[in-house]
C-alpha cells in the first residue's frame, strides 16, 4: 500500500525519468513483450486444462505448498512494495522500513489463525467460510459485497498508480498514450483470468515472483559489492549523501512531524498487520492446494520469500540514497518511485552506459510484470466472489449448473475488468493513497472479525456477521471520505473542497475495533439462537479437514 | 477417555458433528491449537505494537548507535523479521507434532477409513 500512497503523494504530476527513459524504451518494451507473450502462452496452456468450477476457481487444487507460496508472494509483492518502499527509504530513510515490517508480520495472523481452517472448510471464496454457519443469502451478499469493494479499491489503486508508473518508465507523456497503457494492462489481465482461470493466474504469479526476486537479488548483490558487504558503510554513505545525517537512519523523518501524524502512523500500522488475513485475493490462494498442511507450507514459503524480499528493499532503498543525490530522485519522481530503476541504472555503470541501460530496462520490465500479475489476482478474486457468492448462491439460490457458474465467473471477469479499465482511466488524476489504505483497512474492519468469530466463537450469529461486515465496511469508507485523503489538503483528491472532519488518513484505529465490537454486540443482541449444529460441523471440519473439498 | 465416534459402516449418514465436537479427543485437539496459537498471536501483535510505539515516541532511544552506523532502530527492525521467521517455524513444528496426528486420527475415523 505504501507504494501507491507514495505514487500519488504529491498529487499526480509524475514527471519524466531523468536521463531520458525514452532511450531505453525499445529495450523495455521488448523485454515486457517477451513476458506478456510467455505468460499468455502459459495461460492458454492452463486454459486447456480448465474445465469445471474447481479448475477455474481453485486451479484444480493440485499446486504444491512451494508453488502456492511462490504464487502468494507474487500476489502480495506489488509494484508498490518494490518501487514504493525503495522510494520511501531512499527519500525518508528509516521510516520506509516500517512498512516492510508491517507487511511481513501480518502473515503470522494468516498462518496461526486463518489459512488452515479456511482451507479445510471452504471451497472457492471467502464467503464460503463466512456464511458456513449462517443464513446463506444475507451473509453471502455481505461477504460478496465486501470482497468486491476491497478488491475494486485495491485494483483501482493498482491500475491508476501502475498506469502512471508505466507511463513514467516508458516516457510517454501524451494523455492518449497514458490511457492506452491502462487499457492494454486491463485487456491483458482480462485475458489471463478468463482464459486461464486460477491455474493460469497462479502460474503467472509464480513467473512474476521469480523475476522480481531475481531482479532484486541482482541489484542487492551489486550494491553489497560496492560497499564491501558492510552494512554500516552503506548506512553511513546513505546518511551522508541524503544530507540528513544520522536522522536519516532514525524513525520520524516522514511520520514524526506532529502528534496527529504519529497517531496516523499507529492507525496505519494496525491496518497493515490485521489487513492481510482479510484480503480476499490472498485468501482464495489457500484453496489451490490439496490440504491444510499444504496451506501451512505455502504460508511458510511465502513468509520466507516475502521476508527476504523486504530485507532486500533495505539495500535497494539505502543503496539509492547512498549513490544518487536526493534532488536527482525527486526530479525524476517527487515521491521517489523511480529510485529503484535509477539505482539499477547507476549501479550498472551510470546514465548513458550500456550496463546502466540494460539494468534499467530489466528492472522496469520486472515492474511491469509485477503490476500485471497483481491486477490479475485481484480481478480473479472479485469475479469469483461475484459468480459464486452473489450469482449462484444468492440470485439463483444455489440452483445453477457448474457450467453456468464458470460462465458467470468469466463474464464477471470481463465486466469487472472493464469497470477497472474505465475507473483506472478516470482515476489517473486522483490521489490513490486513500484507495489502497482503504483496501487494507476495509479488509481488517469488515472481513477479519467475521472470519475469526466464525471460526472460533460459538455464540456468533447471522446478525453479528452482518453488523460486523457492513459496520466495518461503512465506517471505514465513511471515515476515509471525511479524511484529509479526500479533501482539505493540497494532496487530497479534492484540494479545493474542505469537509475533512476526521483528522487521520487511515481509519483503521477506529473502524477495526468497531468491526470487532459490532460482531460481538450483534450476536449478543440477536433474537435468533446461534446454529450449534452448524458450528459443530464447521469447527470439526476446520480443525480436522474432514470432508474437505 | 471418550473417543470421537466412527461412522457406521454401510450407511451414508453424515457424522454427528456435535458428538464429535463434544468428545474428549476433539477437545484435546482444540486445546492444542488454541493454547498455542492464541497467546502467541497476542504476543507477536504486542511486540509489533511496542516496536511501532517506540518508533513514534522514543526517537532518542531508537537513534542510539550500537556499532558503526547501526542503531537500535535498525536492530529492532531486523529483530521483527527474525521473530516472524522464528514464530512461523515454531508454530509449524508444533502443528506437525501436536495437531496433525490428532486431526488425522479423527478425520480418518469420520471418513470411515475409506
């Protein structure tokens, strides 16, 4: 999320990369073209094996723990993590590091409490588990709504932010060119999902994760080589070159300014650590493996891969700070998003050198691959929930054939993809910070309480689930609407308007406890008794894997 | 000790989940999961919050240099990575030793050793 927050921090005027991205355009486009061609090939191959609902939604449940761990990493490490965190560290030093930590620690919630029971008791969507012991139609509707809201916000932010970034890296400045880039990203993503379903998308994530890790490893190694593998030397050089001295290596440059910004940071920290285990596009990945044990293994791999990746962002960020003047970074992009590509160029021999040009092109192509894979994962999550939760179980009351269901999911992909393209085109000019923050905060406020109560609290009722999902959803959206993200500040979506009565940019500090409180209160005040028979079934199945699909 | 009932052979009745849920065998599995996962979750969330609060409100302490240019903030940050890796490893070891055999035994019996 940080990434995107950074992407549009300064409004929208993304400027051309210094040193003329145009020179390397041909190489970047060629490398990216190779990636798209190869992944579309994989998608078509996977599509031939995608026949029933289990293939489309869950990739046939035949992936190994390692494969799924790699795919989870691919889904999770967005261009944002890669470019955004490196950028924040390059400009603000230590404060950027705080993001990496929140994003990683969050995985323990998924590992200890969510992944295995979810795999054991659900089939295709998050709604399967939320609605298990409840009245199906109202809870499915709520779960489907919150899945689609979270995914669309996340998707929209990726599309808008990614569109701007791609534009920047390719050096396209015309409005028509920028729109074209967003449309192309959208169309490729729709092709991945409609043709390849979960199987194709999972392979795309794996390929992307390998490329991203390889690219990051290469740059990290070159940076380490430059500083004789001495972390203290690297940090010292970064502090000196940044012009900030020791303060660059301490917390507070970005978030320590006022009492409000400090509380805002705590709010963001809570949303990060609790949001991950409620993100629908992450949760459905657990259905792609055959057993709960494999789900556990996949989270362990993901923690290892993502953890190593975030550790390398330290080398990327501080390396950029040490080797490139801050003025050069901000001249290229005010929020620092081009710090990693600029570092690649510098470490490869500098602007104008062949080595520099090649490394810049490679890293830029990796960033493109990253964007595409993440939007594909998000689109799959929302179209699955639309087809399985809303269309089949609510509209058709569970009376649809498997063929109709998969057909509905494919059409939903085209629909949601088109909506994302249109919104992405319009959102190019918007500050996307609120959108991504909202995705994490909504996931933690609306989804996580119901997931945990459903699995672990026997007195939880349908009313509790509905209060918690809708309460978390509405309160987080409402608070962001009246926060400085939307109005009142220079960096807001509507800088001219002024209706920001809620001072924090992230609503998590209020809306997450509210989601938990409402779930508890709604159950206590419920006239209807909890369904003890259904709870027994869910509890036994979720812990033992009996009757797992 | 009571054990989870087995499925009657030859019938297609689903297992009586309430009976299984109430059995001592299942109670042990639940306890083995909850008594490990719940306190540990609370602990790592508190440890993470302490880190976030220190970063926000204890700048001086965090800036203390330990060796070369490496300060307390950096070491604590890396420590969050290390504890995350360790907790993941520890939980997985616990699950393999204490949860999987119990879960497997109940599942096998309920599914009628098919």
